[in-house]
C-alpha cells in the first residue's frame, strides 16, 4: 500500500511508525466513588510515577532537555500543589479533576506573575496532562517516548512539539494536516527530518508498521519488500555522502555570485549554519524567540539575543525580520483578539503598527546590537501591502538608528507595486510561502489545499518576476527567503527571475549550491521564461527544469 502527501525536503526515512496520542479531554467534575484516603493514595502514586519517568527521560536526554525535564519532575511533586490536590479530593473531587483544577489554578498564578514565570505555565500544563493520563491508564499526550527510533505520525504538531523532537529517535514525520510551508514543515526541514504533510489516511497507520517515507516523492510505502528497504537505505547513505561536498560560496557556472544565506529562528542555530557554509543570514524569524512569552520582551532581553546572533557573522550580512505575529504564530502579547481568518487579519506589520511601542522596542534593541557588532545588519518587516506601509516602517527604522531597512514581499499587492515600494525600501525579500498562500488563496496550514501551496505556480512566478524587474531597475537587492529557495531547480528559476540572494534552512544549502553551479545566468533566464509561460505548477516544474 502507498499513501501520498506533500514532501518536505528531499530526504528518505525508513522505520516503524508511532502515533502521537490524542490530547486528553478535560476531566468531568462528577461525584467520586472511592473514599478520599484511597483516592489520595492513587494520585500520590501517579505523581511519583510521572516524576520518576520525567527524571529518567531527563538523564537519558542530557543537556538542556535534562534541565527542562527535571524541572517538570519537581513540579509534579511540589508540596504546595500536592496539598492543593489533596484538599480538593477531600472536598469531594475525583483525583483527575483535583489534579486538573489545582494545576490550572497554579498556572493562572504563574501567568499573572509574567516574564519567565509565565513561560513555565505551559510546562505545568504538560505535567498535569501526564498525571491525568497516568490516572486514566492511557498514553501521555505529546511526542511519544520510545527507546527505538521511529517515524512520528500525528494530526499536526505545534511548533513547540517540533522544536523538542529528539533527533536521535524521530527519523521522519508524517502528518494528516499542514501544507509544505506550514511552520511544522519549516521546522522539520530545518532539522533535516524528512517529512510528508497533508497525508490522507495517515492516522489509520498502526503503531509498529514499517514504512519508507520518501519526502522527495511525497510517498509513504507501507510494509515495503526487502529490496525496497535496501534501495531506500542506499539513498539515505548516498545523501549523507553528498552532504559532505566542499563548502564554497554560491556561484553560477558563469561566475555570477548568488550569496547563499541561512533562515534561522534562534542564535543557537547560527554556528551550525556557518558550518554548513551559510554566507550570512537572509531571514531571522524573531517571533520564534518569543512564542511562549505572555508579555512583550524588553529591549534588554532582545538586545542580548540579537547581539549573540550578530556575533557569529562579523563582516557578513544578517537580515532580521521584525516580529511576524499572527495566523499560525500568534504571540500572546500582540494578538489578543479572536479572528475568524487570522491569516487575513492583524498579522505581521499590521499587528506591530497597532502596538507601536513593541515595534519601537524591537527596532531599538536591533539598533543597539548593531552598534556593538561588526555584522552588516539589515532589518525588514513582514506582511507589508504597499508603499505607504513601507514608508511607515522604513522611516521608523531610520528614526531609531537602523541603516538598511526593507520589506518582505508576501502579499500579492506588494509584488504588483514593487516599483513604488523599491523607491522607498532599501531592499525586498520575497517570502514565497505566504506569497503562494495569498496568491492562490490556499491556507498554508490546511492539508486539503496543500496541492495549491506550490511556488512553481506560474501566477507566483509572474509576481516574483515583477519584483525581480523592479529590483534590477532600481539596482536594489531582491532576496528569496521562503521555502522555494530550498528547492534546487526552483532556486535556479528564481535567480532567472531576478533574485540576487537565496536564503534557506541551512540543511538545504548543499543541494542548492550544487545545482546553481550547473547553470549560467543566461540558462537560468531561459528556464525562468519557460516556466512563466506554463499553465500549471506541474507544467512549470517540467518546463523550468529541463533545457532542450
Ligand atoms: C514566507 O512567508 O515565505 C516567509 C519566509 O515567512 P514565514 O514562513 O515565516 O511566514
Ligand atoms: Mg511569511
């Protein structure tokens, strides 16, 4: 049997699948059968089991994960919390309900304290879910724990789940929901985890089934033959060997330089990007630093992070994006109103403009870090629609001391008006993920429309060309920082359409570097012209890949 979906990256994974357990429903507040003393004893045993499990996982994981897990184990045995649980049981609640209520009350207190304490509230929620699962005798929610490597199957993953994936255990990722540019997919690609998203039938796979997940083909082969397994394992070995090719700067066959930059979400990932040959940073997603923050970060908090980032790139370009909050990356301190269609709502620059002090603080922190570093800092705004918004952001950036200020091209209106925008902005960087989502009106989170999320679509390519032409006419830089830049063949076409730099997850640099070296700028332009005239994404991919 074969299932299909949309592949993320070009990797292959072979192994048994393990399903992510379903989230637990809230325990009902029903009368208790047992006497209080035996209910308390059951809960105490569950607390002890969960604390032991967390400690054991911590010592196996080591490093930062150990600290997190040990802190969680302590929460499960916190005397104030345990007393509160007991009091609630004695007051008539069931053990599950008492745990749920006591932990929720404590979470509220932490959230009220703000800052670092508020960030611990999520961990407390996780511990409470584990205890309730233990009491019910079901698997704990969240990424499953296994001693054997496995391919994780889930409806979708929250960014926090993906960030915590244990790379020694999780060989691949299969999700029912999500498109190729959902943030789950982006994080998977950045960790070089082969992923296939938008797979109908994914959740029908049973634990332990052996599959070959082929991200390049977007297929999942269930119960493969020995020959198929051997061929897949050979591909995995070949890719590992190709990844160790020499690190050179990005250059076309005719010597045209196309700097290859990294997309990063934390200063912690900078050293690995440099090791993979990143010539700088083309997109630093600052919102990833603050996904769990309940309150806006201070100038000093931010300055420390940005200074750490810039420290890795002396003499190199680093493009930092202002907070892109909203849609699938809500930040509690910026997006507090419910919206029916958040991707079309107060997202990116729109949200920042509505809370201007947060934007001012961020730009101030960036200017301070720039002043104390030797990197070449560029700053850009997400989700910008036209030259009026561009003017607003560029003048605020300059007022606060930034020297190179630009915008992202993610909304089709900005592409159409690129000539006007480039009269004001120092540069444009094209976010092909959102540009594709908004051009084709296809939610990037939605598996059912994942096939629309294809940046090869000629409508997207024509918009990229408008921006490329405006860039060439104004002599300003046009970068690509969406996932499209990580597709080697598409990267060549994007250069042919006028992109002057390409930024991607560092894991993709080797493949793109190798492909660029095979084509001259002239060839790239011919391939681009052919792709532009195609009628569908599939036709454009064929037309833009082969020179006849
Ligand atoms: C994009 O939209 O292409 C982009 C790079 O931004 P993000 O994926 O973070 O929305
Ligand atoms: Mg975007």
